[in-house]
């Protein structure tokens, strides 16, 4: 079960719903168990598991577009700072998450895999099926758009922002 945590975290980031992410994680873990003898021959079982997670999440999203659970996203803090700093961090995390949600799907996915899941480029390529140059381009553009949106400091209008490819 060492892959359960990264699979679950990736599913939560893709789906925005902890309950649906738990269901996807359970499906992935079951499939991993069924193919456990083949895992030893794989270069990166984690990348394979995350690719499977990605595919299941995309299938799920095609069926039903979930609402993002901001509380679950922001509960990863756990800092022992004073209340004001915790509130500021939570607000900033919410703003960044809302900005990331406005990115095109391919940029959002690559950004989450690299920055949140902390995967290497070759693992992202294996999961998404994209080339390394394409991943670098999407990541660079996604980071630039997030940075640009933060500089604008027009947080009230984030719902209306839509970035073009």
C-alpha cells in the first residue's frame, strides 16, 4: 500500500472531492493487487499507478463534473502559527487553487503533477503520454499564468477568468 497516498492525493487534486478520490484509489489499489506479479518488472510502478489514476479520474469527470472541496485542499496546512497567519495562508491557498482551476486542463494537470505531486518530468510523460518538451512548455505557461494572475490582485474576479491555451 505504499502507493495509496500518492494515488489518493493525485485523485483528490484531479477530482476535487475526497469521497470520489477514495473510490478511485480503491479501484487503483485493486488493479495493482491483481497485477502485483507484473509490478516487479516495471521501471516505475508509481508512474503506472498514477497513469491508471489519471485515466480513471478522467473517466469519472466525463460522467460527472464534481465541485471542488476547498476545505480538503486547504487542510494540508497544519502549521502552529498564530491565527492571522493561518487565515492568510488559507486565503492564499484558496486564491492559488482557484487560479489553477481556471487554467486549461492540460496545463492544470501538468502543474499539479509537478508542483503538488512533485513528480519528475519523465514520470509526468509516462502518466500523461506527452513529450518532455510539451510538458516543459505547458508547465512554463501554467506557472506564468498563475504568476500573472497573482500580480493582478483582482481576486474578486477569479471566477470570470479563463485562460486560453
